[in-house]
């Protein structure tokens, strides 16, 4: 799925479509961010037949790719972030760890990712993975959204947007 997000043409619908999918997806995203209820967010996206989505760090815009390969775009009202030209795997990983440990909020997470050279991330709901990409489509970091079976020692599950 992730490779399909890079470079293939698709039918696009912008803003609110006839079924309200774009508006619903944007609302789901905002609600999940504020409640940190990422499992519900992922389940709602699956229920609406979303295969994966792309979050653009510089703009906050999102493209939701449906099971039928149709793309629903949601524009953000957030200001632009400048993405560093020189990408860093280490800074990307550090930002991810700090965010999902709840040491920083979502806005700081996006600023840190932009400083690390992350242009976009792609969440594949079928594979349950997130891939962080630079401007030149270099894969900087990959993570699993759903943890393996519970691990002893109190390790917390990391389920995220």
C-alpha cells in the first residue's frame, strides 16, 4: 500500500465529498488527537473503507486513500511548517518516541518532525504501519502501530495516529 502512495495517479476528491467522508475523516482525526483514542480512529477509518492515509507535515493536509483507490483530501487551517532539507533518521525517531511517550503534544511533534526533515507520514491501516518520508521520498523511519502480544515488564502499547 505505501508504495502505491508514491507516484501513482488516482481519482481525487477535494474538501467535502457527497458522502461527507472528508469532513468525517478530518473530524475523526481531530477527536482522536484530543482524546488520544487512536484505536477508535483507526476503526472508524476502516469502517469508512480507508486503506491508508498520508499526513503532510508542512501543511497539515491529509489524503485518505479509499479501498477503491479514490483519494479524499482534507485541508488543514494550520499554518505552514518549514521542513528541513537535510533529513535525519535519528531526529525522526527521537520525535516519534517523545510524542508517543506523551512528552510533547501533537503540534510540537509536527514541528520536531519538520526539523528532522520529515515531509509526510503514511499510515497503512491494513499493515498497521507508519512510514516517515523525506522530501526526496527517502524512508526515514518505520514503526508498527499495533504492538506485538503483551510483553511482561509493563511495556505500554503504542497505538497512534
